[in-house]
C-alpha cells in the first residue's frame, strides 16, 4: 500500500512495546489523517498507570508473585528464543507506557474511554467530508462538560462507596 493511501486512521491504545510503536510509525506513514482515538492513545489512559512501577516490578508481579501464578522455574518471557525451527520473537516490553503523540505526529485527539459514538460520528464526518477542521494537534469531539455532568440519571448519596474490600491484599 502506498504511503498516504489511508484517508483516516483511528489509533486506539497506548504504546507499551516495540510492536505498538512499529504499528504507530507504519500507520502514520500510510495515513493522511491520524487520530489518537480514546484516552489510552490520547494520554496513556489506564495502561499509563504502569508508569508508577518499573518494568521489573511489573514482571515480578505478573510472573512470580501473583496469587494465580505457578512458575517454580521463575521463567519470564524473552524477546528471542531459539528453537529447532528457528528463532521465536516477542515484542520488546518498554520501561514506560507512552501516548501516541509521544511516538508519532498526531493530527487530532478524540478523548474518552471509550469516545462517545456521537462525537466519533461528528469528527469522522468532518474529516471525510472536508469540513473545516480545527488546527492540527487539536482535541476534537470534546464538550465543555464531562459526560457524567450531562447524564440524566439521578445522583444520590446511597450509591456512594463506603468501603473497599481487598480480599487478596497482603495474604502471602
């Protein structure tokens, strides 16, 4: 496919590993318009919380310490592993999570987790019909109020969280 052959790409998700980064660069090259679609692509989202821990801490928890892990040999994934048929490869797991804009040039940001369907349709139609768009790098489809503020449901105190239960915390 020639460069610039894709009219619009909605890139969803943060950049955590070499495969994510490769796809971001490839789609940037192939796309006329690249939209960071959703909170993860826009700002790192929930995956970005992993930046509060090191790669080593994440791997230790996932492969050694979690309550559901059985790994007596203490094996962790390797980026390359030789087998008789050749070399198996896995993406390189980065030390930090990045937003799409930290990796490639992004035309527009569409926030939300997930973005509201109505905002997606508005933005998509504006792009494909050639309507006047805000300057490159703008956050599009965002309203002045948060979705929760526009919700018609009644808010009441009886739905407040009174206590968090952590049944597996510190039971090692």
